[in-house]
């Protein structure tokens, strides 16, 4: 068994903390922080509070703070995303010497430190002054001389310790899935180093932690528990008489996210195989819950625990892929043709086009002094709105966008959540950009002209949105009547699992659009995937009809010739439940398209989830009536047979005296500028 100091292994346990296991392999008994400490006052012994600092120099009553275990962050099913684990630090535990010189104390310490030098992670030999000052002022407490060690490493070093060295148990933050959802979860760090001078009242037993990024920071108060208190009593010879836990620490609460761990893992795996840089977002159209929000590349959160060195942090910052940057919500991109359903819906709702009206679409048109081309550089004749969406015809959208007017489709964009932050607990979220005439005058020294309108009609020009915002606008179109208010945290629970705060699905905005217009746009997006000649056929699914929109945008400095690929939409087409957006960042000079790069990633994500999704999106069962049936097929039997009601108005009444009550039908549960170059290569 590990040689441990007697200080507070019990404080490591509790809600949000892992139960320690002995390194011999046999599990230790769980220790409940609500139970009295093992070294509590016994009959016949004085309480630690009875000690006096005025007796002898080695007599002490010391009051120490027990840092509370930090609460957990979990997914929607309670699977941990951030939790605590027991770690160990090698510490120098001085003896009580009588009238010895400074040199003796230092020599005594150096002899013991030599046993482990070069054998433990984060070894700190300490200066002579540090060693002697600790003996003078703090010899009753351990002096940490290593970094935090895992159980296996602690077991390896334990035989080399000998007298004067102990393994001090502490708890530390742990992220069991490493880089998974790193930009959302965030990380914690030390509040500060332990004191080095005379022992203060209620100073912490070990370094306390606080949230530094992501949910760890935003919900730091909820995750931080209430510390306990420990008193130690030493006699005039420096012998420890008593160790008692005066106040037990109360662990922090639990933050329950809306993320689906299984889906998040799959999305990050799909991004890993499908791109070097990109993002994947999946939302619940009904509740507004964020089920998946992945960015690639990511980083291992455990590198920040218990702290990250300056060189390591600088290396992360300077990596070409910028792994610390959450592309799903921190980066703003031209939405490209993924924005075209917004323009089509605005035009239909305003009566500029109808379901059957057509627009002549040559290979290019002139607007002012510029030529605006179709991505295919070929004429497509007279086409209606569904065909325009399916083929992503730029020329149709140039003309219809100008006829509709930027104020109309940009206003709808704002009702769909573009141009503002989502309101989710995210650090560094971009608001994107939906320009106004005032913005154009300030930044471009002109009002919005027809050329600007044409560019914005295909999702380029000054329009900018994050993948989260693109998924959100798809959720709005999928919902049809309203934009759901997004949520990332479903509940806050206290130590006992009681819900102290809960998310309730809410409406963020009424869209104010005609339901028939919404259906027409949905049909056009369906044809993108499953209609003949659609640009998103590589996103087709085997078990449901998906509605989507591909997009390819010019992005970044023109000298880099860099492009983006999008695929965004919802499923199923006729009764949307899940909205999504996938972004693929191309390399400089790389020829990309939404149909070839982004759409296959959507298929590779949703196809393996067939069993998860089919029952959720299945339409309600038809009503049933129950009739008796005999073994020979006659009606003379007590055996009942259910038959679907195809048309209640023409139902022939069965030939028996009393019709049985219909079998109840369970309702599906509701829970919870660049000029004309938007290449949509198939």
C-alpha cells in the first residue's frame, strides 16, 4: 500500500470526485465526506481547538482549509465530460529537531531528495533557503517536491521514498475524453501557489482550482463547492496528538449539458477523417438543444491540468491549425449557397416569386460594370424556385435577390439568428455580420448597391456567419413558424442531485413567414439531395429524406485562393427534427465543393445513427380499431385483431354488438465582395 500522510484522504471523495483505489489493486472503501474523519476526537483526548501556541515552540494548533471537490460536467445522459480523480505528490515531511543548525536541516533534506531526483515528474529540488524556511515556519506540514502523479507512477516511486518522504493524496481535474468538445468544456487551473511563510489561519491544504475557460469558467460558482476545515494539534515536542475534521467540505454541483456524448464522439471522428480543419453542429429543431458542436483541430484538455507550462502553451498558440480556436462558434465565414434558402423564402413570402413562376437563367448577367456568372458557367433556361435551390443557380438568386430587396431578406436573416450571438454559454462567440446601410457607409463608404445585393444573395460579400449560426437558421426553416431559443446547459444539480436550475424550451423569434412558402423551400432543399441533378446527392440517407443545401465560398486573402465548403439542412424533410451544418476549410489553392467535401461527412454521421434516429422521427402510428377474430377467420372468437383506420369516414362498422375501444396511440415524445463565383461542383 502507498505510504500516505494522515491529511484528509477523506476530502478527496464526494459527488464529482472519484473514489480512490489502493495501488495494490484492491479497491478501498469509499469515503463519504459527510462522515466524520477517521482521526476525530476520542474520549479522553483534548480537542484540537484546546491547544495553545503559547506553550512551547513546537506546540501548535493549526486550522487548515479543505478545498471542496469540484463538481462534474456531464452530457445529457450523465456521462462525465469533466470530473475529479485522485493524484499524488511526493512531499518532504520534516522531523522535529532539537536545537540543530541550518546546515543540518538542509543536509537532512538534501539526503532524502537525492533518492527521487530525476525519477519523478515535476521534481523540484528547492533552494537551501526554501528548505530551511519551510522547516522554520511550516515543518508541521508537508513540503511538495514533485508534480502530480497518477496511481501507477506513484506505485512505482513509493519503494524509493523511505523516511522523510511521503505520498500526499490530492484531487485533480480530469477530462476522460481528452480533446472531446474541448472548446465548450474549457479547463480549470490553480488559483495560486501555497503560502511559504508562517502558517496562516485557514490556509488551504493543497492548491485550490478555478475555471479558466469554457463552461468551467462560466459556471465556476456552481462547480465550486464549500470548503471544509481541519484542525491539527501538536504537543511541545512536535508530536501530532490529534487530527480532526471540524467542518466537512461540500462538493460542487453538476452542470448537465445538452450534448450527446455518443453523437459528439461520432462527429469528431467524422471530422478527423473528412478534413484537416472544419466544424460540425447538430441542433434539435423542436427544443433548440445543442446535441453536437465539434471543431477540428482540437486539443487535449488534460494538458492544462494541473497547469500548462509557458512553452507548451505558446506551442499550442502557434500551431498552424490553431487548435485553441473553436471554429464551430468563434469563427465567422461567408455562408455561401447555404444562405440561398433564406433568400428564396423571403422572395416567396413577399410574393416576388411564386411556386410556379420561372426566371430565365443565362450563364451570366451584367450588373453595373461587372459580370456575375453562374457557378457552372452554363445557361439553364427558365427555372422555378425549387429547381433554383436544387441546382444552386447563382443567376436566379442574383435577379430574385435584387427584386426582393436586401432589406427584406436581411431582415429575415436576423429573425433566423444571424448577426448576433446565440445566447449560449460560450466564450468568444462571434456575432457574425448582417450588414446595414449604416454599416456599409461606415466601412465601405457607400450604401448597399445592386452588386452588393447580388453577392449577398448567394451568401458572399459582407455576410458572415459561424457554423452554429448556419445550423440555427436551418433549425428556424425546419421549424417553420419560429426560431427556437438554443440551449447548451439543460440543468444545474446540487450535490444531492436535486435540480436547482432547468432549461425549458422557448421561442426566440417568430419568423413571420407563410407556411406554404416554407414548404416550397423545404421541397427545393429536398431536391438538392434526392432530386435529379441536385448538388447534395452525396449526403443522401438510406432511412429518411434529408433536406439540405451545399455551398462553396471564396474566403480569406485573395492571394491565398482559399475556399470553404458547406452542407447544411435538416431531417426529415417533411417533419424536421434535427438541423445541422458542416464546414470544410480548404487549403490554399485547393478546389473544393460542398457536394464533394461536406455532404459526405453528413451522411457518414447520420447513417450510423440509423437505429437511434428512426424511432424518434417516425410519424405517429395510425389509429386502430379492434375486432374479434376466430381461428378460421370468422368473427366468432374472443381473440382480438387490430386493423388500421385508412379513412374514418368510410369505415364499415364490424358485425358485432359493441365496438371495442381503440388501442391508445402514443404520441411521439417532444423533449425534452466576390463577384459571382460560387462553385458547387458535383
